[in-house]
C-alpha cells in the first residue's frame, strides 16, 4: 500500500493550492482518508477527514477555507486550500489506516 501526495508549493497569503493524494494497494472506496499537517516544531495535526461515504470533518483552524473531496475511480483525495495564511505553512500528509505518504510542503510567504 502506498500514498503519494502532490500539489504543494510556495503561495502568497490569501492564495490557493490544491493538494492531491493518490492511493495504491488499497480497496480505496472502503477507507476513510485523512489529511494531516506538521509545521516546524509542532506536533502533527489532523486537518481534514473524508469518510468512505463522503462525510467530511475539519479542524477549526481551516473550516470554511479548506475542502476535502474524493474521487474513488481515480483512487485520489483532494484538499482544496483557499485563503491561505502564514499559519498554514507545513508539510501536509495523506493517511489511510496505518499508511502515510511522504508529505508535500506548503509554504505561505510574501
């Protein structure tokens, strides 16, 4: 089983990015998928979750700005991030059960 994140990069405050997580080795549609992030010096935190039936939950810090979605036919989960601010700078990780991706770096800087 493997998860590969993509879509990170450098963005100005107020900007947007869309992260993708491509899964392999899973019966993808059967799993909940989580997005976590870890900023330097901070613990890893749960940002968003999408269940196998499409229900979503978000950390309070990103509610109204981030949207998680899944496309089972493509074995992919997306994290649309809008109105980014400096505090969103982190490595973002995709997670299914005990499997983690290597992460993709998001840097918000002017």
